[in-house]
């Protein structure tokens, strides 16, 4: 019997279908060895060596794994095909005491028969460059979390956190909010003319004066123009007809999938991540059992395999016809900053049409699968073709313009249309009457419209992910988690679809700007991502990457810690009298919440608990109210929503207020570890905050 080790138990059933007899599948349920949750565990004096430990809740699982591995004829480690998955493979191999040169690692980008069998035929050594890149990221994030967060707690408020990528994402939100607040609207006017040509009417927009762009900023300026052109005919000076083509978009990366799902489907990052994970791991299809429907979902590559490309082209030809099939396959260039570790996100089989399995899928899973399917299908289709028409009229030196386009051939738009914020300029050209240059047209009416410039829009889930990708901060697996942390920690909040930094978030960002601007910024964070890539691409020693960061960061920590600058809110005065010295008691913030302290401190060190207030220890995942610690009749501690009886949520563990991206059960916190509360779900992540 051969043993195949995977991460998620939800993959087991789909994978077993293709492994066949002679194979057993064992799921680690994520990490089994990691940095301990409650200690720093980085040896700063010994070249930043991390101290890994077997995770407490995985000890029994590891014993079971060792027994199965010992009795197996061969062990193949098939963790996820990314750097984190490679690191998990490395930890598994370490626990099983395998040598570094043992060919025990297999990987597949999709759970399909061909991909799995190809992987089984080509086991390889664990790629230590990928492992080292992940180690460097892990150590860097641990250093920032453990060294910077206490400074924020000391200088601003208790229980705050900072993160290498998280704090830069917060900075983007705060900077955008400042742009909006400092924005001064400017008045401008649009002037349009309704021209007559027989029974037709043509709307032309003022654009130039004596062939130079014109801008009108007041009614006086508008009236001057109207006086000069009133009652005059408009001369058609130039008529241009051109044909243009629009190329099909590339298949999805993690980022573009998240953006499209937010824009077109209204799905949050967490809902998109959860649905995509289920589609990748496998869903129950009526009459088929558990099937994986899409390829691996954490990718920054637009590359696809030749086999998938040819299957898609065959489907296009049979379904839409030869005219929708390009002469050569469409090939897309992946960004130079991308890891390009595996393919773009695509359906595993074009034969599994979304409409045929709709009854087997949840609403989110169906809509996301349909979006992925149609985007990939469109990516191999012909260009959309348009006829464009441009008319330039002149009246007393003022240029009025008409533009429009009509579609001649839909091409890829027959199945997929890209998201456009403002669409509505599509049909003017098709409504234009036949005209020739030199014609004079009478003006039926001139309209003027006062407008004001608008500030830049606040970030949404989709636009902040787009910004993070474009600026090179974070990686596909981190976008959703980063934004979730900001809202969970109350550094930002949602107003409709918009992300708005809170006062606390702005204070944190302002403080980091004052003392850590050289490292908590977009340019430096993108540079560090490139340094992590260098470990893989050039073999640079990961210790050097961490050391170069620490050398600069440590001096900033010392300067900030020794500074007298503080952004702590002043204590609140009360009418309560100190029973020890007669002074007034003040409300202060401490590590465990608000408490009363004597105003004559340090002469008087009297403190009192604020018994009238419940300490909020978490967030209710149902109504987002506070979670209060209570005791049952038997004295067992539990956590209940502060909005009881309107909300009856309770938990034996502290909840974060978030739902599991895999199964939508509440997420709970165990020290630094955030995990799913469901015993049947393996979702888990460590947060340094």
C-alpha cells in the first residue's frame, strides 16, 4: 500500500477516485509543525533561526501518520502547490526523518485523472529554495508582529497589532481618506448641441476652441460661448470612420477573480475565497460523486497548459463555430513580478458546463464557477470587432465632437463582458445619418450643465486587492486575509461596499508614518517581496534577507520606544473618590480593558475593577456585537453576545466575528491561532495580532 499525504481532508474523496486501488490518503489538516503560538521563537542571536514545534492539537495525528508511513511501501507528500505547501511538505519529511534528497514530493495543479497520474510518475525532492522563501516570510512577519505591536500598545492603546503587509494596506486606506478630505471640488460646465439632419438629431459635445482643448469653469464663461454661437450653423469639418478590435482578457489569477467576483457578483473576499476553495477541493455532483471543478486557486500566473488550451479551442469550434476561434491559440504574458508557479485559474474540464451542474451547487459556488468557466472560454476566443465613427463640427472656432461605436462581430463578448464602471456610449455611431464633410447643420438646441469634480473613490474589496497587486504588496494567498484583519481589528470598517479607516486605524497609520515610514511603505514592502522571490530565483541565503531587514528595523524600534511621543487617549475623569487618599478616580485603558485608577498615581496606586462594565473579549459572528465572558451554573467559562436576548449566540471559545472561508462556521481564537470552530473543518491560520 502506498501512502499519499495531503493537507485538506475535503480533497480525500475526489483524489481517491483517481488514485485507485493500492493507495491510502492521509490528511494533515493543514500545518503540523510551526512556530509556537504563544512565544517569539526566533533566535535573534543565532542567525534568526526559527524554533519549530509540533502543534499541540496535532500530536495524536502525527503518531497516526508515523504508523501509516512506517507500514507503507512508499510515501508521497502531495501538499498544495505553493511555497506554503512546500514548507508543509518539508515539515512532514522532517517528522518522518527523511533525508533531503529523498524523492517523496509530488504536486498537481488540479485534481483530475491526468494531473494526478502524471504527478505519481514524477516524484521529486522537496524544493528547499521554496521552503527557504517561505521560512523567510514567516520569520519576517513574526519579527514585525512581535517587535512592533508592543510599541503600538505602549504608545497608542492596549491590544493593538501591526503587520508587515497589513500596516501598508491600512496606509493605503488612510491616504485615500485624506485625499478625499482634502479634496476641493472644482466647478466645470459641459456644453452640448443638438444638431438636425433631416429627421435625425445628433448630440455633439463642446471639446475645443481654435483646435485647443477648452475647459469652462463658470457660468460667465459658458454664456460667452453661447453668445458667440447662438443661431449659427455647424460645419462638419472632419468625419472619420475606423475599425477597432478588442482582445479577449486573460484567464483569472487570484486577484482578478476576487475583483470580478466583487464587481459582478457582489461577493466579498471571504465568500469568494470559500467558494473557490470548495470548487478546487471538490463538490458533490449528483450521479458523479465528489468532483474537483477548477485548478489551484492561489496563483498570479495567466499561463495555461497546452492540453487545456486545445480542449478549450475544440469546445469553441464545436459550440460557436470557426469564426470564434483564433487562427493560433491566445497566449498571455504573466507579469514579471509574478511567481508563475502554476497555471491560471480555469475549469478542469470544458465538458462540465455550469448550467448542467447548477442543481448540485450552492448559489455562490455556481455563480463563481460560471464566472471562471466563461472567463477561460473567452480567453481563447477571437477579438470583438467594432466600427468607430468620429465627427468634428466647427462653429465660430469652437469644436464640437460626436463619437460612437457599433459592434460588427461579438467575438469573446458572446460569452463574457468585462466590468466597466460607466457603460452607455455603445450605440451612437449606429444612429448617425449619412453625412459628408463640408455639410452645414442647423442647431436645434444648446444645453449647458454645471458639474463639480469628484474626489477619488474610497477603496472597496475589489479595488484594494487590485491596488495591492499592482503595487506588489502581498501575494495571492494574503489579499483576503489582510483585508479581513483590518476590519476584524476595527482599524477599518465597511460603509456599504467601501472600506473606511477608523479613528484608531488612522492613529496607528499616523504613528507608523512618523517612526517607521522607511519600512512601512509600498515601495519597501514591494522590494521585500522581490527579495523573497530572489531566494527562489537566485538561491540567496534567506538569513541574509532577514538580516538586512532587521539591521534597519531594529534602530527604528529603539528610536520609537525611547521617544516621548505618545498618542494615548487621556484618562477619563470620574466622580468616584479614592477610598485610600480621597483623590479622584480616573478611567484608564489596560491590557485587560478599562479600569479605575487613582489620579494621585504614583503616590497612590489604588485601582478598582469597573464591575458595572463587561469586558468585551471577542466579536459575535452573527450580529457583530461584543462577546462577553460568563460562567455557567457549573462554573464553566463560556462567551455570550452582549445583545442577548435579541442575539442568542454563545460559544465555549472566543470568536473573532468572522466566518470560516471554507464552511462558514464561526472562527475562534486560540492564542495566536485562528481556526474554524467546526470539528470537521481544518481551516487554521496564525496571526501575529
